[in-house]
């Protein structure tokens, strides 16, 4: 599969690049200055009909209008998501969830990637959403750290198994769902994330509702209600990171969004301005609201074109450091015994999110920057095997990680790192990363995505089935029935 | 059924009466002063293991230890909840939800009050939870404006239909669920509610998880996880008030809490401190955290003993005014034409929540203090019939409501009102209410609860069935199988 060269930044307008300050966008020029010392300022003016503008766009947008580059990135999003969902399908997390929910499932309407069980579409959406995030290896919208596919693709593929839709309609719905969640995320990021919300679950539920509502053919008013019912069901807190609860969040966002759209499709009502009203979502859940991020440039700039895929099976904040470690190891043929210590300058978020110094399980290892660097230096990779129980308890890696010394440097941006391997022979090997592999600036190639997919599916599905599923993903836009992807990806 | 005289205030300890200021309770004396002007202060110290202390209490608490007054109030809570769930069972809101969810339901594990359909227990919990709040006529914990029964009773009764439990165990679980949600609500009220959350849905999900987890026999660690998964699924924004989305919230809190407990029962993990951790629920969702409200006096003071029931089918903030209007009408044999105008001094929340001046539907009438007072003066009641489409469009009531003049008075507490009917003959009839009928201080009698129940069930279930269901509710603690209440309350 050839890799088209796309300037994805060219698809952006100014609003998406300008992450403006706290909620001043929609306020009139004559607004009074912010009162000092208040826990939360009241909005100064009634914002435009944000929810309705968004709903109108979703209802009207057509596949034919999608730029080619957006279609391509949507296709890559599908492929990557199917791969990680298959990869997570036999993790203990999913075994537990499947056994817990089986007695309550409705008719066998939709399948699970990599498994034989079938569930009703809401439970299937939940379970595929959980599976796709278990390894923290799914796609990332870097501006918000939203993982877009989990909530959206899990919901629409389950729906598409029950109500067949064309691949073009499926891809259009996927893009619209990703637009919805990422634009809403932009409007409240970073304040909303900083305070403790897992933004993939809180914004993701809008994406799932928008995308499934699109496939259901909701009217504009029904879409307003679907978004309102989605606003009523945010999912996830950052405190849950490091437990099964983290992958719960995109899964529950998928099923909550689907639940919202199903109810709205029968005219279960909500209020009209649930995103922007005084006691609505954005004011309740965030101290920042930049509604222009939601309403401006609809149909001309695409957040969905900015989706990225992880070469490393962990949170995006650790990728620059792993990238630097792998580069230095491979270029210098490093062996652990030769390393005196590793000095690193990192963005504050790195230690806040991944500051565990003594991980005991593979899952905890994903929240340990010292483990990630140590294992990358020893094994030259950052895949799922490097975040296994085996890896975090390997004596060589354990010994090395104690010699990894991250320090916070306010001058370092989240996408950067300065890492120096100091050798016992006295040499220093510095490496500065501006953008890690897998970023918008240095995207994974189609071939690298295929390698990641086959690595994840190995041992779960036979090789020929894996190739068939990948082929269907690449051709998603041409399929008469998008549900074919789901059926092709289950375990016999 | 005789009405026992209970001093419910005597069940309270000091912590529940002292609604202390913003989150200072767990901070060490030597903590630095609050930084000025920050949107949200960081917690100064690690609080005690709030989630674990609560989980340990829930897991260990026995029916035998419940004071008699708490059992009695729990029984009244069940009776009132069953009545309002039957009453709402044929509203358009429930018709829509039932038809939307039917195609996705699992096995017919549990029934719906007042209806013939059966659903899996998660959908049944949702639907009974929605039904019980449709008329805004359910029980209220006045300190937090939480409606406790909807999330909790809907979840455990559905569960009890699938896994039979004794009435005593059911009542114990109900009380523990109500304790959990109301104590967590106390910890964050009023800030959490003020900013826009519908606290019944955000705190209620904990109650549903605690109560169903208790019936499932979760271990302490599993209960910690159930509370953590509940924390990840808050439901509801105040902006949705006046639409079907409002009754969605307690219903979804019920099914979300049940979902959390089911997963936790199979060892689906969460973090250990999801309520109190830095990036946990209370810090993320509120600017106030008073953890003593959760951890102090467990097993000695009972929020469940403070539950109240509405004599009027609308939000509690309007009750003092309706009470005053009904009293003045009945004492003075008022007729609409004799009334020049009605002057009222109300707490600010009254106009904030129920300030609609031109309601077009019965549902909107519940958010119109001017309608509520007008219809109470005309018809001498505030039941569901007074909040119908018919009532809000009655020309006599419409004309009178334009002459009802509420003004905000900061000296008036939420439970008070000063209402004066000015007659065309020049007379003024003032009435000050300190505590409305239905409050903790002036509770509805058992007989009044029965009248409310029979009014709600009229036309839905036959009279003899209504009497049988009420009898089962009064005897809930003696039943060998609590599910009998559910089976007795469905439509043949």
C-alpha cells in the first residue's frame, strides 16, 4: 500500500492552531473584567447556538465533501483501531468484562474483534472500546490527548453490524464523530484535562453520539438532543490511570454515545443548548470555554486529519524519550552494562502522568518514564512486550531504570525531550527530540502501521485472516457493507 | 398503618448539621494559605482513605444494626418510590424510552412498574429510574436536593428480581445506598450543584453501586472498585431541567451504578482512592470537599432517616409557596376573580430554577413558580394534574399567573416563603411558611403517602392490585423475597 504524501497542516485553519486563553472568545468587547479570586467566573454573554450549529453540520455533511487527505487519514484511523482492538481482545481486562456482561446482553447483534462472543450493540461497543485502549496503543489527537477512534469507531461499527451502511457512509460518520469530540475537546483543553477529567471519555461520548446519530439519519433537532444526552454522560477521571478503569472510559463513552443517539432517534428530548448554556456541559465541566473551536471552519478544517498513531504501547507523553532511547541504542550498539546513567529534561506533564518509579506490573510500567527509557535502551523498542509483567520485573531493566534520572524543565515542550546517555567510559551521548516518531510531523508510514497491526494480531488470528482484515480496512470507503470489517475480524 | 412518632433529628450527629466551608476539613494546621485568584486550589494534604473507609462500612453493615426509625423511613422511601414509578409508567417519556431500548434488551430479567414489558436488569433499572422521576414527585434529601430512591431502589429491585434477596437485606442495601449518595453529596454540596451538576445523577451513581454491590456480597476491595467505576460515570447537568433529560439522569445513575458493581464483582479493577485522590472525583467535580461528611458517624447517624416525600409534583423549591397558596385558598375560600395580585418573597434559587413565566407544557409548568402558585390558588392542590398541559393552558390560571409577582429576598431561606394574596376588595392575606408540608419538620403522614400512591396509580393498576402493592411495601422488611414487590407492581 503506497504512502501518499499529505501536508496535513494545510488542512488547518487559524482557529485550530490558536489555542486561545480562558473563554474570552465569545465575550463582547465591552464585557466587565473578570472578577478576581472567584472559583469560577460566570459567562458574560450568551454564546451562539453552539450545539445547534454543530448538529446542523453533522446532519448535513456528506462523504463527497471530504477532502482526499481526510479520507486517507480516516482510513488509517480505522486500520490502527482494528489492530489495537484485536491486540487487546484476550487481555484479562476484556476477559473480565466479557464474563461480567454476558448474562445481561441483548440479542447477538455485533461481534468482538479477536473473540467468538456476540453481544447487543451497546455492550459490543463498550467491549471493543475497552479492548482498543487496553494497551494504551491507540490513536491520539495530540492537541487534546484524546484517543478519537475508541469511542467513535466502536459505536458505529457495532451499529453497522445491525443496520448495514456503506463504507463511504461509515467513513463519513467516523470523521464527523472525530471532528465532534476533538473540537469539543479543543474548546475546553487544557483546563478540563488538568483538573482531572479523562478527556477521551468526556469528549468521546459526543463523538460516539454524533457518529451513530449520523448513521441513523437523525434530524437536526434529534441530533441536538443526542448531543444533549451525550453531555449528560461524561466518563472518566485521570485518577483511574494504571487500572482497568482507564480502558473502561473510551468503552463507556462509546456505549453512552450510542445510548444517547438511540434515545434521541425516538424523540427522547434534551435541552437545546447543552454544550454552551450557563448550566450546560462546558461551563460545568471546565473553567475554559472557547466555542470557536467547535463552530468555526466546519467542513473546511479537519481535526480528523491530525490523528496520529503510536509506535509505542504507552501514553504519548513518553514517546519522545523512548524515541531518543531507541535511536541512541541502535546507533551506538549500547548494552546496559555500559550505561552509567541517563539524564533527561522533560515537560512537567511527563512526571505528573508517568512518574511511577517502581512499577510492579506491565500496566503500571506504562506510567513509569524510567521503565520506558530503560526497556527501550535494553530492547530497542516500546511495544506491548516492553510493557509486560516480564519486562518490568526483568533484573537488568530494573537495575537500569534506577539510573534513569528525569528532571522537569519548563523550557521543554510536551513533544520534546533532551536525553543524554552517560556511559561508564565517560562519554556522553545527547539526543534532542523535537517531534517523536508517530507525531503529525513524523507520521508512521502505512507500512509501519501494517507491521504494528500484524504484531498485535499475532497469536490471536491466523495470518491470512489478519491480511484479509487489513485489506478490508484499507478498502473501507469502497465496501458496500462496512460491517464486513467486523465480521472478518472475529475469532472463529 | 399507624404513624410512629420519630424524632429524626435525634439520629443526626454534629457533622451532618455543620455544612462547613470549602474543603478545609482534612488539611493540616500548618498548611500554606490558599493562593489567591486561582481557579481551583490544589488539595494541601492527602486525605484519609475515604473510598476505603466507606467501602468497609458498606460491606460490613448489617440490617440488625439499623435503628428502628431508619428502617421505618426506608420503608416509607420504598413505598413512595413505587408509587411515583407507577405514576410515571405511561408518560410519553417512558413510552419513548421503552420503544427505543426494546431491540437491544437482554433476557427478560426484571419488570417495569405499571407496564407489561420485561428487560434485562440494567435496562429495567434505567427505565424504572426514569419513570420514578418523570413527575418530579419523588423523595428528596433536602440538605443536597438529591432524590435518593431513583438511582438506588431502581438498581436493587431489578437485581433482586434476578437474584432473590430477603426484604431485610433489600432494605439494608437501600439504606446503605442512600447513605452513600447523600453523604457524598453532602461532601460537595452546594458548590457542586451550584456550578451545574444534577447531583441526583452524579452522587446517585455511587448509591446504586454501593447498594447493588452490597446485595452481590462484594469484598471490601471489590466495593472500592465499584465505587471507583461509579465515580467514572457521573450523570446529568442542570441545563437539562424541563426536558426528558432530567428524568434520564436518575435512571442512568441507576444503570451506571449497577454496571459498575457487576464489573467489580468479577474483579474489574479501578484505583483505590477514586473519591478523594488528587485527580479523583471530588477534586475534579467540585470546588468543595468535606470528607468528614462521608467518613464520620458511619452506622450512628443516618442521612437515610432524613428522607422526605413530596406532597406536590414538582421541585422542592416551589413547595413552600404552594403550601402557602393552598392554605390561604382553603381558609379563605378564595376564587380567582377576587385576587388582585400575589406578592412573594423567595430565596434566589426559586427564580433561578423555576423562573419560567410562560410555560407551554405541563413539564415546563414544573419550572414556573408563577404557574405553581396560580394553579394552587385555583385548584387547591399541586399534584400531577396541576402540572398537566391542560393546567398550564387553562385561561383562568394563565391570567392569574401573570399577577403572581415573586421577588428575591436574600433573607428568605430556601425552605421559607412570604406570600401575600392581595384581594380586589383591598384586603391583604399574608402567610409565612417556615417549613413546607413534606419537610423533615412537617413530614407527610403514612396516610398521606398512601393517598398520594393511590392517586398516582389510579387508571394504571386496578385498585385491589394497588392495595396489594402498598401492603407489600409496608411489609418489605418481612418479605422472604423482595422481588415480590416488583412482580406485584407490573401491568398484567
